[in-house]
C-alpha cells in the first residue's frame, strides 16, 4: 500500500498544551443505525487513546434526560440497556449529555452553534465525527467556527511523534493512503472518521462518568427552519449480509452503464456494491462502498464488473465464496482473485447476462408453480421467491398487481403461500419483467400452448356466431373475428375466459358486455380492451343484429 505524509512544515507537531487531553466523539441518536456508526468511531478513538493516554468522551446533544426521540416522534432510538452502557462497552471513559429542548429537531447549523461555546470551555484535543452527511456538515461548521484544522474521511487514527494525531486517509481515488496531521499551534483538531473496519468491542463490565449539562444560551432563530420531516423507510439493503452482491467499478465509465449493475443485482435478488470511483462520481451512494475504506462483504456469489482489482477494493471481498470478474482487460489483477473470469466489454456483455438471468429466474418460478405444495410454499416455494423478486425490483404489491392484471390481494395471497397461482400467471409476470415467455418455456410447454391456441381457434371459427377474418391463422398470436349476435339474445361463446388480451369494437347495434361482475353498455363506434382471463360475455340489446369486430391476442 502506498503512503504519503502531509504536514505544513514537514515535521510532526504536538497539540497545544492548553488542550484537555481528551478525545471527543459525536453520538448521533437520530436512529439506532446512526448510533452504531458513532460507537464504531468511538472504538477507533479508544484504540488511539490506548496509545496516547487520552480520555475518550462520547458527547450527545439531546432535548432532555427522559427523551431520546429523533426528528420524527415515531423514530425513537431504542437501545438495549442505556446509551452510556453501550458507550462504556465500546471504549468511552465518559458520556456527556448536553441538553436543550431545541435539540429535539437536529440540524447541523443548530448543533454547530451550540457546540462552539461548549468546545471552547472543555477544550478537547480532538473532536471526531462519524463519516455521514450529517457528520460531515457538522464537523465542517464546528471546525470553521473554532478556526481549527479538519482531517476529512479518515480510515484510521494513528499516534504520531510527540503525541500528535495522524489521520490515515484515502487519496487519488483510493489509489494511495495519505497520512495527514494538523498544523502546529492549534490546541484542538477535528476529524470525520469512516466507521467501517472498527474492531468490535463489547466490554460490558466497563464503567465510566455520566454528565448532564444544560445548554441555556443558544443563538437566535436562523433563516433555516424545519417545515416537515419523514422517516426514510428501510431499503432492505443489507449489503454486508447479502448472499449475492454485484459490484461496479470505474471501468463502467458512466452512470448509465452503472445502471446495468443495478439491473443485474435486481435480477439476481442481490445487493449493489461499488468501488471508490463510482462513489466519487455519485453513481452510487457511499454506503455501497466496498473495500478498506468501505464495507467488507461475505456473499455466496460476488460479481465484480469493471473493477481493476486494486488492493483497497479486494480487501473487502476476499471472504466471498465465489467471485466472478468481468473486465475487458485480460491482464486485470482482479482475474487473479476471481474463480470465474470473463474478458469482455461490460456494457456489451451485461445486457446479455441480465436477459439470461431473468429467463432462468422465470424458469425456476414456473417449475415452482408445478411442484409447489401449499405447506412448503410459505417459506421456500413460489410465493417466497416472488416476494424476493418483487422487492429486488423495488415494486410494491400494488405495482406488481397492476403490471400483471391481478389484484393486490391476489399478489399478497400468492406471496403468503395461501394458494399457488395458475401457470398463466408466470407468462404475465414474464411480460411485466420484460422477458419473452417463449425463451424460458420448455419445448413440450410451447407445444401444449400452441395446441391449446389451435383448438380454441377451431372452436371459435366453427361456432355459428363467428366469422374469421384471418384465415389459416390458428397458430398465430393475433387473430381477428367478426361476431354476430341475434337481437335480444346472449352470445353463445365456447369459452368465457382464456389467456391473452382482447379488443372489441361495436360496428352495429347495442352491446351489453359483462366483464367479471361489471356491466358495460357499448354503442356503435365504442370499444373496450381487457384481459381475456377475466370471465366475460356478450349480449345484444338491439332489435336488430349486433355486429362486433373482435381482435384476440393469445400467448
């Protein structure tokens, strides 16, 4: 690994003796997940303090002793035990609560204004913040107000000469790791720290000091004020525990091409990961970063697309069971680590792979419909797999229902294993996912569908009320008929429902058309389009013949 040392005058420095010999870590109570990031930063600060002899403090801005509520009243940060117990277990010597009712609505500018006098009073030598959007802004504001140095995006904190603090930070797109320290003459420094990679600590027997301090004087109201807030729902995206991960790298060259990685991950019901360049280019969020400065993943299958194989990245994927690498450069280092290598241009190869994966997924679902039993379908059969597939696509039950011509209750029932859907549902599902059903059906299934279509065509053309307009089209998907119904009589169709879609255009007379339980009265020149699998029937309301043009599409 490459290291670069930075200092303003090429010498290590000691922070001003006026500092208190304390390392403070910001505790973010807006959610349990964010608190966990603070605890991981706390663990890194504790590891540094063991070498420098500093005292470690977790500091929290809270509306009061009894409340740990976050921005929304429903989003309590729940912790087993107390926050201070967790803090002590992760290496804190003390927990400081700074209390003011205004802190019930966290905002970086408010917290920064409140912290400025607090930090001047307590004078910690280092103030550390988790590397989150909130932490970044709060660190920048407080550092600017204190006219102090800020080391950004630290992976690790190291002790330097003469008691100085050195931050190990990625540079040049993650290609090198730089050692950055503070300029001389400052008694307080700030840092934003990557929480991933912290050593897990859980020393539950540890005790420490707990301080509650009221914050009385806050600056007046600013122009920025909260109008409303809404808790972002969990994305269901647990990258570190996913069985399948698809990672995109700089070789994809554009955000559009990176979208192919998302499509492949969705088709595989997996998670999306990224190397440093896509994150820097905003093709992927920072919580998708994998490697030394990001997350470590242990999936059963990892597909690495357009990644060179730099050590900063591969350090986060070495525990994957199977690694598939796709890169246009046959000499790329990633191939030395991969179990399967594909030397191909990713933007050309991925659409083909995505298509094949979708076909395979649909084939498995079709098999599950035929073999699923009511008892087993709840957890491991078709319903469970359908739910995973839907969620990977980011669809709600309502959206899938609309795309397949079903009701949300039908989708919910299938996913809950209450019943197995007809095989025809797979065909509509395939169409919704952009997969040609003919590409994953077996030959015998294709023959069966073709025979059914032919028999239905012959039945229709032999019935007295049909006149075919597409002679010899019994094997075609699209066919046309002229339907004639006697005055004030019901039509006498051979079949009331079938797979496919239908379009009816009334040419003469008045037509009563019943679709399911709903009745439609159609006049000449009016039409209706519907899914043919819904039971339907026709009736003439005229004193004369009613004639309709029927366009039928079958699978």
